């Protein structure tokens, strides 16, 4: 376990972008909220004219704010994470530093698993942590700019705790759901001798085209799209009308919205972990990761 | 006590190319062994196999372990420098020390610090900011601070200038070597290492063509310088190599009759580099002219 912590620290030394990119995003968003257009009237409160938030939900607005901020981070995160996984077992073969790392008593299994953990879990954790910090700064700045008006809802410890549970659940389920994709990336990274991005894209594309040409079907392509697109949908109960995450009650002719209704209703761990798609994904991911470890033991520099 | 390294029928193929062809050798504890051969002879393949960096066929045990399968355990007792340019550019010197200290049970931090103290390397520098000579000093300090039984060096001074090469070998012999350690060095620059070796192995086209301690070289090999008048008579003793130099001819013999040889003049023990050229440039007729003006065949035979 000790080796593992050193390997993780090593990744932070090598890849400062792990925290630099989210830090820059957080910084830019903060600048935006300090100098941007902020407006509220009797019904709505909006930031830069983009998001209209009804006043009724102000008591729950920490949750809305956290979602709004974190989504921005979670859109950028997989792009970096994917790149990191594609590069992680390739760059040290390319610059020959693998010959230094392999001279130390660290197994290839530890090395591969540490890099996988960074790409799948640590990077999302860093993004969410910085998103969290940004959310709190946002709440503070908005409260200052709007006076006492929003302050009650924009810092809500109970809502904060609930969002932490939600983000941790999100990271865990997405790490499991995207295990086959991460496994494929780390396998390409261990195997390719050049052009890792191209090698990560071409074989799946070739399979799609080959299948279409041979059988006239699109099974593999649909499966890939499903894998890439449905992670959140499978981990959460999401209904089109939003009834799983908000509740509107009418009290004396006035609408009140509650967000979220209950985070435990929102999450669907049993459904997610018992789904065949999840289990097949785990199996494929583990197979690819094992293949990457075997390749790693037999390969030195390019 | 079993040998430190034992190889039987060690074979390494790259496709149809045979890099090592059923090689047998062993290395005893406490020796400094030079594995010497021209470029592409199989030196690096042999070392990569010994260090568990590549797969091979045949029998190979290093410190009683099977290198490829047990590399992690092997690297607790063995260390290596495979080319000096392999420390990653992003790594800071002090963090390199932290990392090795963190993962290597036999690393002595104060020793690495003491070795670096003697140099001009700054601890906060990144490897990419250092000259090649300084990088070598860092790598050597990191490696010499490990209490290893076996130290393997693959072309350790490639690309270094004369001063850096000299100080590299001085440090190796003066600060590191003692009777508990064994060093295996590959190089194609024989002259540079011949004074520090206790044993030599010549490798050519994937085969070991000579494997001997330096003492036994004196018993087994001889060279004699003859003038044109004695040449035919000396040739009748069947030299395996001859070389013309300044109007005379140096003849090299394996297991000669020393008394009969002495009749032609002073019997010399060939230097390792002369023997290397003699063994590898083939048999009679492949004589080269001494354009580089080096000394004659070597030291007088006792």
C-alpha cells in the first residue's frame, strides 16, 4: 500500500494538469461571478442571463448552485481523464524513463493499477473537490453582491453534505460504468508504439464498419454509444418530468419547489450494480486491464 | 554457493532475428564482469533478460530468481542503470530521492545525499535542466545508495564526455565496489573498462565467444611480435589472429606452447581490447593496420 501512495504522488508530480486545469476553471468561473451580470427580480434570479432560478427554491439553492458549477467541471474532466489514461503507460516508454521506474522494486500490477486509479477516481475527486470549493466561493460572492437576500440558501450545511454524498456516488458509479473504456485506453497505452489517440479510435471504428459491411448491423456501434452516453442515466433515477429530483407543492395558491426531494430516492445503486450491462462492462474492463499489465511486464522502451 | 547469475541455453528472438542463441554463462559473487561486444551483438538482450525487462527462452536465474516473473523481488537486491538518459525530465532531484527512499527498502538516503553533495547538482533542479553529465551523477548517486548485491550497467557512459566518463568509473570503483557486491557492465568501449574488470565475456552475433577471468587470460592467451623473417615459422604455431604494425606482425595464440613461442621474441599477454579485436575480427587475414598508433600488443607475459 505504501508503494501505491508513492505511485499516486508521482503522478501528481508528473501531471500537474490534474489540479491545474480544474483550478483554472474554478478561477475563471469565480472571476465571472465577481464581475459578471447578476440579476434578480421578483420571480427569478439569474446569472449572466443564462440560468433562471425561480425564487421559491432559494432555500435549496445550494444544491442547484453546486449542480450548476460541478457540471461544468464534469464536462471537462473525462476529456482530461481519457487523455491521461491513453498517455500514462506510453509516455515513459517513449522517453525511456520506464528503464528507471523498472529498476525499482515496484510491480507492474501496482504501477498499472495506480495509474488506473488516478484516471478513474483521483482525477474526478480532484475536479469535484475544486468544484465544491468554487461552489462555496460562488455562494459567498452571490450573497455579498445581493445582500442578505440569498445568504440563507446559498450556504446550507445539510445540503452541502448531501451533495458530497451525491458526488461521491457519481464518481464511484461512473468509474465502474466507464471501466471498459478506461481499460481499453490503458491497454492501448501499454501496447501502442505511436499515435495512441489514433489507435484508441481506429479499432472500434473498424469493428463498426466491418460489422456493417459483413452483417449490415450496427450492434457494436449502438453498444458503444450506449456505454458512452448512459452512465448518469443508469446510476440515477431520472424521469423526464423531473419528478425524481424536485417536488412542487401548492400551499394557498403558491407553488413551492423542493430540491432535491430526497437524494436517496435519486440514487439507484441496486439497479445500477445488478444490471447486466454493468457486470459485463466490469468483466470487459478487468480483462483489458489484465492484458495491459501483461504487456507492461514484457515491454520496455519503444 | 550457487552463482549469482546462471544462464543455460538462454535464447532471445525478435521475430526471425535471433539476438541470443542458446547462450550459457554464469557470474560469481564479488566479480566485476564486462560483457563486451560490438553494437547489435546481443549485449542489451542479455542484460534485459537478466533484469526481467523482456521475455526469453531457456533457463535463467538471477540471485536465485526467475527475472521476468520475479522482477519486483529481484529489484530489492539488484539495481541497474540502463543508459544514463532515462531519468524523466519532469522529475526534481529531491523528489527522485524521496521516491526511491519511499519504495526501496535498501535505499540509504544519507548516502545518496552525501554523494550528491560532492557534485554541483541542485536538489530543486528538474532532470531536464541538468547536463547529461550531471544527470549521470544523480542516477549514480541514486543507485549507489542502494545496498544491492548486483549492480548492472548497460552502456553507462554513452554520450558522456571524457571527464564525465572518468569520474563515473572512479566513483563506481572507489565509492561502491567491495567484496559483497557484483557488477555487470556492458560496453562496446573496451579500453574504458578493462582496468577495472575481473572477468570478461565477449559476445558476438548472439553467442558468447570468450568467457574468462583476467588471470586466466594470461594463462590462456599470448601474443608475440615477429619481424618478416620469422613470420612463416611463427605462423606454423597456428595463431588465431594476426595484425600488422609498423613493419612487424603481432600474432595472437590461444593455449600456445609458451616455450616455443618465446623463441620468436618477448611473449606478451594481450590486453582485453586487443583480444576483443582479435577474437571478433575473425581469423587470419583479417589483419588491420595500426592507424591509430596505439601501443603494441600489451604487457610482458611473466
